[in-house]
C-alpha cells in the first residue's frame, strides 16, 4: 500500500494519470495489450481529463467499467455509460470498451469478456459512505460473481444528488449493477483517486476501519498493489489527528 497526497485535485489527477499510463505501457510492452477498469463520478473528473492526454498506445487497451444504474437511460445526465463515452471512450482510440447496462444479457456479456484475462489497472474511487463501485454497506463479501444487482442506500443517493446528477433523492434509482468487491480485488494494480473534503471521512475509514461488510473500501488495504491518491482536503481528518499511516 502507498499513499500519495497532492495539494489540489488537479495535481492529484495528473499524478495518478501518469502512474496509470506508465502501468498501461508496461503491460503493453510485456503482453502486447493492457486491460483497464474505470470508475466514474465527480471525483474522477481530474484523473480522466489528464489520462486521455497521456502517451499510451490506446489501440492496445481494452476498457471495462464498474457500475451503472438499473433502468436509467443512457441519455440521462447521470448515466455512467454516457459519462465514460463523453469523457474517455470518445477521446482515445481504444481496442475495445465494455460497458454494463443493468440487463441480464449485458452483465453476462461484460462478465465473459472480463474473465478472459486479469485486469491490469483498476481506477477505483471511494464513495462518501466508503463504498467501492456501488457496493454500499453492508456489502456482499461472499459472492464470487463479477457483477451483481445491489440496492442503493440513502447516503449513496444523497451523494449523487450532492454531485448534481439528480434533483432529489427520490429521483435516484433504487438499484444498480455493480462489480463485486471480490472482482475488484482481482485487479493486478489498484489506484484510488479520492479528492475533495466530502471524502475525508471515507478516506479515514478506508485506512483505519475494520475490513468488514460495513466498510467496503477498507478491503482495498488487503490488495498487494494499492495506491491511494488523496488531496489535502480529503486527507484532512488523518492529518489533523496526526495519525500514522496504517501498515499494509
């Protein structure tokens, strides 16, 4: 485990993008291709903006994504398929891109492609309730499925409203398709970009809370190659308490 603190979200994004690009190029040099897993949301804006500008052989990169709302049309501002197409897929000439749409057939298709080979790099954000993907607490830690349908908790819904994706909590879909905690942890390398003050409590929990169903992000500590990127605002709870970094 490694923790890197940047002064701003913009600098965090650039640093993480350079890290991801280096790993992608190393995978391409070693195996002739790379496989990339992306998360979405406001916390990923700066990283994705920087990543599409990095010198990567994008035509050798296959992209997968983490989660999507159930029964939300792609035309909706909150659709993660829309998000990724606009902010990433349309910006680089990928070898392939696999997006989950919440349907049984869609989940099966992405799962089949996903399990052809390991994911080289997963860019895994952390939610305000310490979820990863849409694995809200209490998360299903027993399943070995790649994706499952989950119920969204109220704090997760409030985050989506706070980020401007929905007008009210009642407008947020009740369910989503989410990559499981198990599947996320199968990535060879995980980079978590978690800027902004609203994530300070989640960062604290990811680093210090028990690794149980109530704190899904804490399970990232068990991964052998996890780097957490935070800014001075999301690090505030740790820094003001003068806490020592936890051991991996």
